[in-house]
């Protein structure tokens, strides 16, 4: 699988990365072998608890969909790749199966092929918002999350769980991945080879947590990967991230968000509207198996960069 990954994406996947993704009980995959026994196609997914319109369900995040050029003809309708994808969906996603719903971040080419094959239906898209760094105070304090040997401490776990309960309540009309402490630990602290920064944004007088920011420093920007906060605090967290970018000497803050929810952030600073850029990433819903109708999720997904497995 790792050899095929490097062939398709042009960069390696380490064994540690593979184990983090697939060997912890969260990962699932099917593969297609040629007559010589070589892997020529792969279709993977990750288990992710989600809140869908206020109810907790199990979701499958489709990932690592790869077809070797040696088998590209298998993208033809009802060919081997269709059977591979259909087998995965029929085993993993739908009523009575391990996962009730599916989602992902497919490339335009992959999504176009899956749409033609009747496997997925696009229900949203992901865009990038960005703001210039800002140096003046946002009337909030930012503090790094204290860790012990790379793990969240008891007080931090309690804070995250409280913030997530508030966020889940506020986002009851949306579908979003669960953002509890276990998710934060696995996604951002256990992920090998990538360093993320976790920061509390605190109210200025009583230092009450307003939210949690997850950031990643890039060469040209500070990336706002994720946040956990009640909805009214979203704007203040964006402003806090802009202040941190200024301190770090980075010119901009950028973030991914589903287009249906961009207005929650686009007005974070009325004086400085966000710049918006298309990413050509559609959010799919499973249309192949018996399960919730894709139309239920049209314009309802709340997804950020941290919800993807490759960011």
C-alpha cells in the first residue's frame, strides 16, 4: 500500500503514518491485486464518530483511494475499480453497517469518476478563507495547552469536553465530526511527523476558556486547522489566530471550511472581510448503498482542514 501511495501521490507514506491511520482499529481498506499479486488499487476509510443534526452516529471518512496507471482502465463503468469501491461501500457504509454515513475530501478527478459511477453525490464543497495577520489585541488571552509526555492532562481533557458539548449544541442543524478529547489526542498529538499547536483562547478577566485553537505553521501562513468552541466565539478565535500569526512573523491566517458554513467566519472582522479561494474539493455523500439520502446533507456539513486525513 505504501509503495502504491508513493507511486500515485509522489511522496512516501512512512510506516509510522500508516500505523497511526490503519493499525489503531480506526482504519479499513480493500485492495485490488493484479495477476502477479501486486497491489494496483486501494480504497480506504477511517471511522469517525459524528454529530448529525444533534444525534451521534458513526461516519466513515473515505481516504487513500488510489489506482495505478497500470489499471486505469478499471475506472470504466462496472470495471474492477467500480467493484472495489462498491465492495467497500457495501461493507462499511449504510443502515445496519459499521458506519451509517460517509464523507471525504476527494480530488476533482476521483469525485468525477465516482459520481459518474453512481457511488457518490456531491453535497457541499470546501473553500479557503484567509485574513492578514493583525498585531493589536483581540480582548482575549492565548495560552498553549500544557501536555505531559505528549498527552492531554486531566484538566485539559475536561475543558475540551466542555467546549465540545457547547459546540455540538450550537451546531445542532449541521453534520460535523466529533471533536472530543479522544479525537484531539489521536488526530493532532498522536499524528507522527507533523507538529500542530494547541492553544486556549481565554476571556481577559476571569481567564475562562472561550475555545481551543489548533494551528499549523507553514512557510507562508499560519493555518487554522481546527477549533472547538461555541458558535458565538468563532470570530474571536479567528482574531486570536491572526494575532498569533503576527507574533510568529507570518503574513496571513488561512483556513478551510465548507462553503455552506463560511459565513460563520467570513464576518469575523467586519472591517477586514475574508479573502476566499476555491479548492476544487467537493464533499461527497454515499449514493450507492441503502442509508440516509444524500439530499439530507446538502449544505449541512461543517468540515475544516483538520477533518481531512492528509493535512
